[in-house]
C-alpha cells in the first residue's frame, strides 16, 4: 500500500518539473523526490542501502544546487499558483480514491470475490 502511494507521489511531483523555473524550487523538488525514492528503496531492500544511497544522492544534489545558484543567481523565485494548485488537487484526489472506504459492489461486483484472500490466509496458517 505504501509503495503505491510513494510511487504516485513521486510521479505527481515529477510532473511538476516543467512548471518550475527557479533553481531553488527545482532543487527542493528534486530533494523531495529523492527522499521519496530512498524511502521506497529502504522499504524494498536493506535500510543501510537506502541510507547510503541517500547520502550519495544528496551530496551530488548539493553540488548541482550550488552550481545552479551560482549560474542563475538573479532568477526570481516565482510560483505559478494555478498549476501547483492543480497538482496538489490531483494528488489529493488520488489519495482519496486510494483510501476510500466505499464498497464498489454496487457497480456489479459480488461479495464472493472478497473471500479470495481469506482462503489464501487460511491455507498459509
């Protein structure tokens, strides 16, 4: 469940890259996406691997961030409110659909299908 949310959050924030122009906002977004992927890798494999990957990745991002700030130091930090608001609304919509407690059986599904995982659980115990 958390894998889907982390991947979905990262995809939504990756789609915000073309909307940003300031190196400060791009660096912050890149750091946030890297944290999401490092958490995802830590959940999949060893936590030490995720921690080392985080340190190496953040070190490289800091060098890139300092380089971009030196090149374009006079760029105005400007946030496009409608586009960012649209991305957050999409993210909120995806979360609400994913976590909704509404039973979708009224659309034609049957309650018989919900017992499939119960049989697997009984078989394994």
